[in-house]
C-alpha cells in the first residue's frame, strides 16, 4: 500500500504547487503551500525519515505558514486580489481548495495507519541515530544554526532610529 | 519509489522557480523560494531516510532551520517595505538607499 501512497502524495504535492502558482489570492497561495508541505511530509514519512517528516510539519506547517499568513495580513498584501463578494469566501479563498488540501493528509494518514496495524511503532534506525549525530559530531553546526535563528529573530526588532 | 520522489522533487523545484520568476508580489515570490527549499529537503531527506544515513537527516534538519531563519528575515523585510509606504512588489523596488 505504501507504493501506492507515494505516487498519490507526490501527484497531490505537484498539483497543489501548480495551484499555488496560479492563485491570485495570497491567502489561497499560502493554503496551497501548506498542502504541499503536508504532502511532502507524507513522502518523507514513507521514505523512512519519520522524525524529519514531523520536524517539517512543526517548522513549516506550524511556524513558517503562520508567519506567512500574519505577514499577508500585516502588509495588506491581499487587498487588491481579495474578492469580498466572492461566492466562496470574503478573502477570495476557495473553500473546496482549502478542504481538499487539509483533508488529503488525513486520507494519507489513514492509509499509513492501516498499513501500520500490527507492526511495531518504534523509530527507524536513522531516526534513532539522528540525536547522537546532531549533538555529537555535528554539535558545532547545530549551535551555529541556533545562533543564526537568534540573530534572525533580532531582525524583527525596530531600532530606536526607526521608532523615532 | 525513488524515481517518483525525485521526479516530484524536481517538479516542485521548477514550480517554485516559476513562482519566483513569474510572480511580482514579494510574498508570492517568497512562497516560491520556500517551495524550492522544501523540494531540496525532500530529495535529500528521501535518500537519507532510504539509506538510513543519520548525517543526511542532520543536513536536512540544519537546512530546514536555516530556511526558517531565512523566512523570518525575508518576511521582516517585506513588512518593512510595506511600513515604508512602498508597494510590496518587485517592480517597485529598483533602488537602494545609502
């Protein structure tokens, strides 16, 4: 069943990426991007990189997608493309697209769960080796990336000259 | 399975590149950039997961963390362009100050 799931998730990812390119509404494009990330996480899970799939969801579907939506709202970037009298949504967001994008991962998860019945749920060997590798020989790289993220967070703060 | 994932990764990268080249809104271009990063992470993560290489997973994890930091900086730049009163479109940003 997993061999059938991979082409399905891949086709869904490419379809939503093409839809993202075609959308005029930034909100709809962000939803399409979120759907692509969810399908890519399914592909990573099917490839044996379970922990990476979870981290992809945490970082992209959790943090980056929220940042993108907040940025669209804060910048008013969707004012020209929004269609307040749209049949589907005041934001010009097509509800069928939203539902398909968010329900597809549920379908994928059901397929994965059906496959996993009766099999042990322990992590794969690569997942188990990720922690020791990350905080062992690659600890300096992990620390450098953590510092980079701290400096990136400082970019949001306005300087006194900008406030004045 | 591997060929399918590589094909999907390549198509996602091309679609992200098309979004960067064809769209003019900065946020839409940013979405294309993130799609390209995700496509690269998919290809690398698939091979690392299939071969059971922890080093590959570490590389993907670090790439994702750097991409998250890049997202913060990029979105902050877009917001500052908006706060400065200029339109958040690539065509309107042709000059640097200073």
